C-alpha cells in the first residue's frame, strides 16, 4: 500500500455474540506484532466469555505507537435495535488504522467514518472504496455518515492539542525534571489510571524539547506485556504511558516517573545516583520562568513553547562553544573539558548528558 496520508494498514475486527473476536478483513495484512498490540490495547485480544455483552474498551478511540507504527483503534457497539442491521450476530466493531504519521485527530475522523460505513453496510468493499477515495483525492464524502478531507488536519496543529500550560500547572516547579529528562533523552514513564487523561498529557511532553520535533519518542499506551516491554527495551529512549499501577514498581523501566494521579514527578534511584539530575540555579530560574508564565493570563501556550525553546537553543549554543578538538581535529564536547570550566556543581554532568543526546560527543 502506498503511504499516501501516512496510512499503511487497515483492519476490521468483530466481536460476536459468543464472545469470539475475529479479524474479518485487512488491507493489506497487518504485521502480526502490530495486530497483537492493537488488539491488546483495545481489550480485544481474546474470548472474554461476555457473550452478547458490550465490549469494554478503554476508550472509543485510542492510539499508541509500536516501533515505527502509529496504531489507532476506533470501536462502535453494534445497534441491534435496527431491524436492517447487516451484522446481526456482531456485538461490536473495531476499526484499526495504522500509519507512519502522528496526527490522532485526523485518523480518529477517518476511522469513525470507515467504522460506520462497515456497520451500516456489512461490506469491507465499501470501506476499501472510502480508503481509495482518500488515497486518490485526499477526501471522502459518505451520505448520511459524514465527510473527511485530509487537508483539514494540519500536522503541526496536532502537536499543540494539549496546552503546555496545563502540564506546567499540574506539576509546578517539578516540571523542570521533565524538561531535563527529555533534553538528556532519559527514559520517562507516565502513569494515569485514566487512559483519556494519559493520552492527553503524554502527547504534550515533547513540547518541552520542541527544537527536536520528535513525537516518535512517544509510546502513548503500553500494556505490561512481554512484546511491548521488549520493544521499549529495544528503543532505549522513550516516553511511555501506562494505566497499570504495577508499572511504578518496575523501576528498571524508567529514569523518571510522572504520576498523573498523584501529580508527582519522581526520579528512580539509579537516576539520582547518576548525578545527571543535580539541580542548580539554571534549573531553578527556568522552572520559575515556566511556572510564572503558565500562571500569567496574558501569556499564550505558543509563547511559552517559543520562550522555552529559545532558552534551550541558547543552552545548546553555549554547549557547542565548549567543544574541544581531539587528536584527529574533530570537535567534541568531553566531560573532562566541562569539568575544567569550573561550572556550578552538577552542571558538568548535566551538560555532558545533553551533549550526548544531541550528538555533540564522540560516544557512539
């Protein structure tokens, strides 16, 4: 499938009155691991013996990322009150859309239309026709269901859906730990018992390192499954979201734990011992700036993002000026050269960790 609109896979999943979950159609065949993650996250991974009871899904529309695939799942309960229902034995229908692009609102809108097309017709062919229209024309219009136009969804706007002010107000001055962890490319775990809250908050965290425009670091919704945990281990650096409180005890998974329920930000023991997170006057000043800006009525989210980005880039510019030449004439930042500068306590390790994350060192 050509990757127009970022779409690389579609699939329909039915739960019938016997409680069986069946993947009834895919275009093309989904990667087996991607399918497993999608079904698991949507609570559709097997027979739950609920017979004709409604499927209990975490959200009607949820999304996550596995390796390079953004996975979106939209679920509708089937309307058995409709005597012309083309799927009388089906309790619920879930539509899986896999893409290479971050834009949840765009794929929610398209998934909703495709799900309702199948629900009303029972025909995968009609779903495929919708996709081909989007593929060829960038839009689709389905009478009595709705219309979709790819041009209505600016990818840049998807970065700004959650106001950064909300995140800063939620965690106060401790938000500086989130900024630091992102700059140093540390492993961040975000916990909330509400998937809706989790997805809303986790998508905003890359804004603190806006100069990278790296939303691929997100793993928005992770189950404590062997498959997904192995993928985190292979990724090495991530911002991963969980709704299972047991993740808080798995301290080997994270350097920083963001607990949305408790509104706390906590360093793991090994992260504290590393010395990378030692806070100084620079961190205090930046934290104070972010908190005061978030509380100011006349300051917009875009202004805060821009100002934090400016301060971050100024720090990186200063860091580049501290490079030294090696024996081959190549310029790198070294821990030794930073220590020679007699920087404030802990600032040398902090800057060196950022230098490594930005590729300014000779570490491979």
